[in-house]
């Protein structure tokens, strides 16, 4: 049961203290001084420090030795002030820590307390001792990001690392390798201390799109002393049904961690494609633990507190520590100091520095001592010490953690992690399979993963094996055999399972097998597609291969691959041929705009021909204006059929006519071909125009009842359930249409294409009314295979293999290959029209310019006038006629009456 949050002193604590007074008197402890009690008393000032530790654990042994060394160093260098150290052996009970602290303060008069294995124990001790203002140093890691003062415990000083920073580092690794699901493992402390760590980890993973699939609580080592290995085995059995293989060991004692990794390796939880990450609670012992245990952890990544091993102070301390530790603990094989020893040493250093800053009269003042302790800021053996607010706040430029890879009987350092960045790892992946997935390699240097995997990053998922292949469900009731078909008479998989979807799977398998084997087995499923998706969700099947539509509600249950085919809602209805003998059928080849522009161009060309020929005195274009208009119109119209007989005199007119005849040739040929096509090729007209008409008239429609389509028609399109008929196969649709049982059928886009390819002569399809996610394969949530298969689908799409498969299974029928005829629009002949218009315009302008030039030679006396004024005068006085007669030598014609009145000579004489 989790211990309640301690924000203030509560009466229950003191009641418990009264009932547990016997525990105090029965508790065993020991003291440590550099000399006799009398010798300490000879000094002017003395300070007593209480240490509450587990003297039987490796952590407690290191802390004891380190604190003794620090005490000796201070006492040897101080003449007026001496420190004494009183130890209390502590076995782990939460309330006993508080009672022990109470006893040390009241009976032993200690002025500072150091130790305790968990943050909860230290917090409870500080909660009870707040009134005494005795500083309590916690050497355990804390899961809180708030300062002790903010938590209402101003006397609590945290020397251990903050778990929240380690969790940020773990999250960065998980996110960089795209592991979607993890398993959290921790040793239960019976006080709910792990709940905070789990909450922090869960929230951090959710921010990067991952989650904790399962959290495994191991019993406390003290509760399974008789057979801890069997207890671990029973807990690990629970993970056999979990497919995630990313294990994060949040917190564990060293003995329990040893049993955990030994049993995990024996049960094959540390095989290929698994990943293990351990926090500082385990990796901090790698420097000092028995080297025979380390190989069981090979391949795991560890987060280890950083400290310098090359400084002179550390080297001096390490020499003293190893000598003293070996003499006091001969049963230990490794005497190297770890981070726990360094923190214990630095805790004494904080106290001694605070005492040195106190005046002689203030050494017994708890408040002044606490104030000086909280102002500590120096570089210790464990790193930068900055106790602002009671929390050791590392410098933002420091490197608080090292990421290590456990290999053989030791480990190698891979990377530093800085808390100032959420994801500081930016190097690109070197192996091909990771580069395909756009994974950034987060660690420097090659990583040896569990199972001695080096060529690629583990999937973090239970990958299929020959003993346990990938269980793939396949729909046994696909509406179209071209997508999925199973021939029970065949034995070879690629002959037994055929169809478009299976061929895609075979191609994907070829790509994946370049990187890892993928044993599989097919299981036919009798049921709806939604029920098949549920079987993946409840882990009956590992995946689904088939024509499964990607939908939003299905994506909440399974992981879909990249779609290999588009999908949308298509309505197919019966169609009748368009009648070819309609009254205005002959107008169909051209659009209305086309006819209008054609008529305008015809009139414009007629006008140009008349103007040029009239002023060229062509007798065919002279006479009454009605006759002139009729002649010009007949000439242009008959030229469409090359039947014109009128003689052309002007070369300019001939240029205009040549271009016009070319345009006429193209237009008439095109018109003839288009009209012939319309009269001979049958065009279909749908009997039903839209969905609204179907719903309004309550018409019966058909669809595949085993797919999502029926529910979609009811919920989205608003068809009544009674007006929807389930149709089981592709051949039943035609008979239902012919018998009149359905007025329309609704398909997904791929199925509609197949149906129309077979029955194009009698049916017509609409454009997709709504769009869906496409057709794809489905995997369990978090499965890395979904991403690999998606990339393989993209690969065969880019390589053109998918198009070849589509042509293989869905070839276009010869009877449906006739091209639909369309009306020809203005855009089809825009260039021709512009050519004809521009030619006619340029020619008439050239004609007038030549006339004007001839007129200028006969009107030299009026040269001072502007060209425009002379042109107007010429036209007003009708003198252009005389000029034309002189030019063309028309002496046989009667001169213009106006010229006779002016006395101009007749018969061509000037």
C-alpha cells in the first residue's frame, strides 16, 4: 500500500512512535570516532553525525567506508573542531527510519543525519524532524522535480540524482529508435515509491508517441530470501504473452537485479530484437560489482551518473578507499569505489565546509548550520554540488549522465547526455535497415545489443521464429476473387494463396528477408472484416494480409501499413444507350462556343474577301449591295466544300482564301469524324442521377455486407437498413440489377474498377463520393513490422512493381476499351482561328496601305496634309475611283458621274 503524502506532521506518526518504543531500545548500532570519547571532548567544538544505512549491502558498505575517510580527513586537519559518526544499521522498514532518526536526535544529540536507502524514508524522517531543524541528507534518488522547501521539508537535502532526469534520457533513447511500446520493471519497495517513477515515465513516453505496455513489479528482495530466483521466474512468466521487448528497469537492488538478468537470459528475454535499459540504481554498481555477474547483463544500455576518474582528488580518494574497504570487507571481490561512495564522501564534505564557515559560537545552531549547508556550491568527487533549495542542481553545461553499453565483463561508454536538451543525439544511422526507417543513431560507436546483435537496431518486439511464426489472418470472404483466392488443392504457398493482395505480400517479403527472416503462417478467418480487425486487437492474430480498408475507428485498434491502393465510395447504376437520332444530334460534335466563333470567323472572312475584291473591280463582286452580299456569302460558304466558282483577281484575296480553305479542311474533317463516332459508338446515360434521389425514393441498394460498407451507408449516407441488401460476391450484382432487386450498388474504388471492367456495356460508375484511407495490411499496435512493410510497399511502388501487379490482375477488357467521344471545344482549334483571323486582318491592312500609296502619287499638291486627312478627303470626294481606273486602265467603262461633272476627261484620258 503506498504511503500517504507527507505535507505536515500527523498524529498517526507519533502514535506509531509510542507503540514502537520497544523497537528503539532493541535497535542495534555502532559509533565511529578518530579517537576516544575523551579525546573528542578535549577539543573545543564537536559535531555528531548520524548515519542510517544498510551495513550489509554493497551500497551501505561503500557509504560507510567513504564517510569514515571523510571524517578522518577533517579531524586530522582540524585542531579545534572534531566530527564523530554514529551508525545505525537499517533494514528497510519505512517507519523504522523515522524512529531511528528520532532516537539519534534525542538520545545521541546528533546534529546531522545522513543515509537511508529510499527517498520516502528520508522524506518521512525529515517530516518528523522538521521542528528540530536537523539537516537530513538523502543519498537516494528522488522522483520529485520540486525542491525540499516547496515540498514542505526545508531540512531535507537531496544528494542523489533526480529520477526525472534519467527518465528524460530514457525517453530520448526510446524515441530515437522508434520503439512504440515498452515494459517497465521495478522492485517493489512496499511504500508506493515506484508509482511516481512510473507516472513520470508514462507521461514522458506519451509525449513522444510511445507508451508503457506493461509494468512488472518484482517483490522486494527481503521478502523472497528463501528463493528469489523462483520469485523472479514467476513474474517473468507474465511477460510471455506480451510482445514488446523493450525493457526498462527503473529501480532495483543489486541482488534482485542479478537474479532478474540471470533468469531473463535463461528465459530468452535477452535474445535478438530485445532491448534493455537500466537506470543508475543498477549501473552505478558496475564499477564495484562481482565481474562474474556482469555477463548476464551483456547488451543492455545503462544510464550512469558521470564523475571524473582522472582528477587528483579522486585518485587520492580511490587509493585510500580501496585499502580501507578491503580491510573492512574482505568478502568483497571488487574494491573500486562507486557513485554511492562518492556521494557519501561529498555529504561529509558539505557538512565540513558549512562548519568551517560558522563562527565558533554558532556550531550548535541548527538553523545556521542548515543555512550554510543550503548555500553550498563547489565541485566534489561526484560532480558539481549546488544545494540551492535542498536539491543538488547540476550545472546546465555539465554532463550528469553517461550512456554505457554493457559488454563482456565490463562496459564501454557511448555518449554523454545533457539535461539541457530533450534529444541531443543527432548522428545518422550507419546500417541500411535503420536508414530506411529514417532512424537517427543516438549513440556514439557501435552498440552491442542483446543476442550480440550488431548489424541493425533491435525491433524491440517479439519477432517471429520458426517455433513461433507470425500468425496472419486472411479474409475468406473477399467479395472479388482477384484480390484474394485460396486453392486448397495446392500445397506450395505461392500457388495456394493467389490474388493481388497475396502478390503484394510476396514482393514485400522478398525485401524484408534481405534484413531478417520472417516466418509466418496463414489462418483463414470466417467473419466480417471488423471482426478480423478485433482478432488482431485481442492478439489472436499478429497481422492481417488482405483487402482491408483503412478507417479511423480501425486505426485505434491496429497499426496499418502504407496503403497499396486508393479507396473511396463509388456508386454504380444501370445505364441505357444515348439515342443517336436526336433532332439536334448534328450539332453535338462542336460546343456552343465553337459554333459561335466559327460563324463569326466565317462572316469576318467573307467581309475581307468582299472588301478586297470590290475595290479591285472584280465584276463578280459588284452590282447591287444585296447581290454583292449574296455573292460574298455564297463564295465563303461554298469554299467549305471546295465548290466555289467565282474568279479571284487580287493576290491578297488569294492569301486569305488559302488560309481559310486550310481551316475549313481541318474543321470539316474533324466534324465528320466526330459525328460519325457519335452515331456509331454507343454512349450510356445513367438511369439514376444521384444518391439523394435514391434516399428520397427509398430505393433498395446493394453492397458487401461483410465489409464496413453497410454500416457506412446507414450512418453517413443515411440509408435505411431495410433498403440495403447484402451481396456476397461479384457475380451476384449483375443478376440483382437485372431482376430489379436493387437500383444501385455501392463499391469501394478498387472493386468498382474490377466490376466496370467486366460489365462496362450496361453500367456506369460515378466519381468517388467520399474517400477512405485506402487498402492496406494491419498489424498489432506498436509492431515495428508495420513500418518495415510500409517502406517495402513504397519501394515496390517506386520501382513500378505495384503497377505491374495491377496490370496483371486487372487488365483492361477489350470490349471496354472503346474511347468515349466528347464535344470539341474552342480550345481544340484556338490556334487555327487565330491564324485565320490574323491572316485576314493583315491582308486587308496591306491592301489599304497599297491603295493609299497609289493615291499619294496622284495627289502631290496636297502633300502637306496628314495621311489621315487625305484618306478622309479621298473617300469623301470619290476620287479613289479615278485612281483605280487609271491604275487598271478601265477606259471602256463609264466614268463616275461625279468625275464627269468635274470636267474630267473620258475614256481613260487625263
